[in-house]
C-alpha cells in the first residue's frame, strides 16, 4: 500500500509542473515560448487559407528548429475532423485557423474542443470584440464579385434584386453553401435583414414586395427567387473565380466570392473586382479566428505560431501577416494598415455577421435551401 501511495504521490508531483505550465503558457512572451516550442519540435495547424504555405516558410525561418505542418482545409472540414478525432481520443492538431464562427462558437468552443488564447504582445492593440470569445486575426468576406475587364464601367449589378431577373438567369454563381459554411452564413445574413431587403426591392421594382406565406420576410423571398432564377452552385472557389474573372470572357457571370482572391488576378489571368455599390449590401464580413485545440500536443509552439501570425510592428505586419495584407482582408491589429487597394473598411457595403444571431437562424435557412435545390 505504502509503495502504491508513494508511486501515486510521485506521479502527482511530476504531473504538477506540466499542469501549471499549461495554464502559465498564456502569459509568456515569444522569447519565453521559443525554447519550450523548440523542445516540442513541431506545430500542426488546420488552415482555412492556402496562404498557410507562406506562413510555414516564414515561421520556420524566424524560429529554426520548429517544423510547421500546415494543412489547407475548409472550415466545415476542420469542424468535422476535430470532432471526429477528439471523440476517438486523438489530439493531433495544435492550432485551428478557421471561420464559420456560428458553428465554431457553438460546437467547438462550448464543447470545450478548443480554447481561446490572446498573445500578450498584441493584446492592447486589439478591440475587446476581437479578443473574445475567440481571437480574431482578420476580417474576411463573401461578397458579390464581377469581371472588371468585361465591365470596364463598373459593376453591372447595383441592387441584389437584379440577380432574380431574366438578365441574370443562370449567370450567378456561388460555392455550394452545404459545403462551405461561409456561404450559408451569407444567405442567413440576407434573411436576417428583411426590412433592408424589402426597401431594396421597392427601390428596384417600384412597388412593395409580396412575401409568400411559407417564408419569413423579404430576405427569404430573395433566396427563393435567386434559386428559382437558376443560381449555379459550384464545388469550390477556384471554379467560381475562373468563371467570373477570366480575362478572355465576353459576357461572364457574377458570383458571391472572396474579395481577397483578387490578389491572384495577375497570376491566374483573372479580372476579379468587388461590386461594392450594391443595395442593400454586397455580402458579409466575417471573422477569421485563431484558436488552440484542446489538449494540443505542442502547446508552446501553438501559442508561438498564433503570436507570429499577428505580425510585427511594421505597417504591413511583416512576414507573419504579409500573406494576408492584400485587398479584401482587414487586419484586426490596429498597427497594421489596410492594403491601399482595398475599399476602406468604413466604405465596404457588407454586413458584419453576428455569430450568435447567425447560429440561431442558419438551421432554418439550411432547411429552406434543401427545398430549393
């Protein structure tokens, strides 16, 4: 018995430092995290953006001895994978770089599958709304995009209701909202603004809207009319960007895409541009968050990576943020200037989602979409 008690006491003594360290890591500086992270040797991140490859190179140059393993994965797939792995007792990922916050907040954070971490180095440079319940690194978009070469005088669409008319039948694209949560959030946000959608309807058609009895408001009526006008659902953003933005296209469609994809225009032969002056809005702004997975196998390296991805003190954010300092991405850190080619954030005609409200409404919109396909 004594031997068993002694063994248990020793085990507890050895366990205490690691337990204490897990909670103490949040207060450490990058310089203090570095030797611990180098001892861990690697860090694995699921990323909503393929730009994690550039972060991998920059991080490993800044912090030799730490192997960054970046996996490009949609938010929907990240959520499914971390749930499946943790339910199986597997804790392989350290950091999630993820959007789809209405689901992340309710499924992952409330389910204690992730924990919030705010790097002390930049905490005072972030508004409170970007520090909790999860840390927002930047604001991204799902907005109406058009081909600026085919339409050199500006966007051919100035009111969302135009997209429900014969001129745009079969010529509006969107990534399948059942595959990308951000698009479901976009449609949900439209439904959450019935008064603005009704006012835009009247401004365009010159009469009050008549909403069908089984629908709740002008936003849902718009969604139904958009699908009835042969909205085209595509499998991914590459297909959407090429279809909308091809510089050789004569009469290209428009599509709800990502404003920051404009950064690849020269490389891909696209002419993507945001349709900003659209009534009542051109889409949504949503947070891209960084969070630590529960029981992350490399907790110090995870925190060091998140700190790194908030950039340095230069206006561009340096190597840690530079891949995201492009038109259409908006840093939450005050010291990082928005890209000069971006529409100013105050002038962007996009709705900013409220994850809690979106989470409460998105189930109804998901059901509605199923009936329309």
